[in-house]
C-alpha cells in the first residue's frame, strides 16, 4: 500500500491563516505589568491631544474674616500621535515548508510587539527625562520644579542631597546600600508639595524602582530579605520587607542604558501618559497583489497610531549614585 507524504506548512491557509495566527496572538497578549502601573492610557481622536489640568484645591481655613476664594492653577501639555508599524515578509516557500509552526509563532510575536512597544516608548521617556519638558515647562527630571505656592522642588537627587547615594561601587551597590537608597527615594517622594504647599503624595503606599539589569540581583535581595548583611560583618533589619505601611517592587528594565542611575515611581499610573488614536491592527499585502506575483511573498504589518508623553513629575524621582 503506497503512502502519500503529508505536506507541511500553512500554504493552504495562506493569508487567512496568517491573519488568524496574528489575532490569536492579540487575544493572548502578555501584559508588561509595569506599563499600566506608571502610565494611563487615553483614547485619542485627532493628531494632537492637548491635556489640560488644574491645580489642587486649598486647605480649609477659618472663615471668620470671610471667604478667600482662590484661582486654580492651569496647565496644558500636547502629545502628537505618530504612526508606528512592525512589518515582516513571509515567503511563499516558507508558508509551504513550515512544518513546525514557526510562522504561527512569529505572527503571535508580531501581535506581542504592541505591548513591548509601549515599554520602549516609556523607557525612552525615562531615559530622556533630564532633557525633555514636562507640563510645567521644566525638564521632567529637574531641580527647579515650582508650582503656585510650592517651594522649588527637585525630582533628581544625588549624594549632595542624601549621603547614602554615595556607595562603594555605584554600578553595583550592595543590598544593604540599596535598602537605604530605596528608603530615601520613598522619603523624597513623600516630601513633595502641591501648588497649595500641601503634601502631594501623603496617601501613597505603593512604589516601584526601575533598575538596570546590572543592579537586579542585589535589588531583589533588598526587597525579599528580612535581614541584610552589612560591611564589616553582621546584619541589619530590613524595613522594606513586609512593611505594613508601604510596599516596593523592583523592576529590572533591560531597555535602560543607565549604569549608575535608576528611577523610582509611585504606583499610581500618573508618571506618564499613553494615547492611542488607532488601536493595534493588521495590514497585509497579500496573494492577489503585484508584489506577491513579482516576489512570491506577502507582507504582514502590525500597526497602530499612538504615542506617549510625560505626566506628573511629582510621581517619579531619578536617583544618581556616586
């Protein structure tokens, strides 16, 4: 009895199969958790979105001498949408010979690139924060933020501000050194005042530290160990472990190029803004095109119109070790 070989690949599925694999990936998109924790996504319906905001309300005061109505501070910040895409070529022979499901995997990955793109946009904002303006027309990470009745405030700190940022090796601080640094970062975020000169972050209890991969190992030890080894021998209690008053997560961000710096943010979604005019979609230059006839391939693109920008500078602080 003769045996007819099974022909592999997705050639019979063609363009329809490619589309199915992509949307299968969309349904299974794995969220990059920190993206939603430090940014808020807004729907957009035009090329440029203008975000308007108003300042904080004043504290209650004794009204024996009459009311003292105050004008709320106003600000605005523009973010321009940009068209983005990730496009791949799929050869006719690849569809015909794909017996192990590589095309399916690649189409799933093409869908996943949307979430990774948000991570890249936000990381770019973090890295460029000393050179790009926030809504108050100061650099996002700056030493001269001032709004309304607030004092001049900084969300970039060094060893000149807190001596604990001066460590033995700024590229590889110890867990005990990082514990003190993390505590100072949280302390600094609590110190910010709003435009009424009132505590801005006094109700916050959840914080995130974005560290370069080189600092990940010691950082993980810092938040997971009850006791930390100190130079010269011995141990010390770790207030970051199981604190009833606040929590800190450490996120190693492989996209960061920092070597001696890192950023701490409040887990409130207000440090950055994401906006999307056109959601993730698929475009295919398919089998009925001249391109397919001439090159024996289809072109598949994941595309979206979106962008990201800076939110509240007071929800993040950059720490520079030395």
